[in-house]
C-alpha cells in the first residue's frame, strides 16, 4: 500500500526496485502485483517469496495489527538511551548477530544513529519495524508463491550470499529459478561470498554485479 502511494505521489509509471531481506520480499510482491510498473528487480539474499503451510494467516495478521496499534499508542518522544560511539558500534554489530564488520556497522550508524552530545549517540530506528508480524506477513501458501513468481515480467537479478540463510529446500529454490528463466525477459542469479549482509561487508562485488546487470539489461531494451 505504501509503495503504491509513493508511486502515485511521484507519478512514476516505470521504475526499478532494489531490496534486501524483507525489502526484497516486498519487491517480489510489488513486482507481481503490478508487473507492468517494474523494469528491474534486484533481490539481495532472497531467492523467492517465502512459503508457509496454508492456514493461520489471519491469526498472524491480527497479531501484527494488534501489536502495531499498541506501538502507535506509545510515546516515543521521551529521551532515548544514549551510548558512547564505541558502545553504539558494538551494540549495532550485536543486533545483527555479529555478522557486520565494524566498518559496515559504522556505515549503518550514519543514518541509524544521531549524536546528541559529544560522544553521546542515540539510535533513530523506528521500533515499529520490530513488529514480528511484518515478517510473518511475508509468508504465503505455495500456490500463491508460485502465482507470484509466474506474474513477474521484469528483468531480475538475484544475489545470494553463500553463507546466508537458505530457508527452503534446494529443489524449491531450483524450481523458482526455472520459473524466472521462463517468465522474466532477462534473469541473472549469482552466489556471492558472504552471509546475509554481503552487500555491506563486501560492497564492491555486489556493486560490480548490480552495475553489470543494469548495463546488460539496458543494452537489451
């Protein structure tokens, strides 16, 4: 809904999406709902929409909405806890399961932290994004995920970290890749060094593959 409102506001008719993790799941969903809008989809460490056993979706949505409304009623204007720069870096890395390099954590802090006093920092993230229902809402029944993938019409690039999470069986992912080869006018899939945050820890390789993808795709337009 929000993505759609953004496109209306900026009067976009054709555009591309680059997403990581939950952002990539959202990219897959939008690209399948409005396939004529999307020129390119770049998915970082997500191979396909997540599947779940049919049933239970309504309960998950109810929980997500209930928690979201409870969070909206809280007062976030009170003073946030402050940390020294070194403490904030350590906490940032710990929040990501120590998958981030120190340099990557500092890059995230440029937009995820705010300096309030000399060597005093507070995190600026929106705690509403911690709502577990947001992740659960990305799961759909197998029939729906198959339909979602077959509806794609965009040029698709998937970069998957070799040490990142593989949440579904190999044969399920292989099936998805075959669907993309048939439904997408141009498709690339690359396994890259690194875990779930390879694009932060090894940005040069991710950038090289993404830039190459856009250049190759442009030549085919």
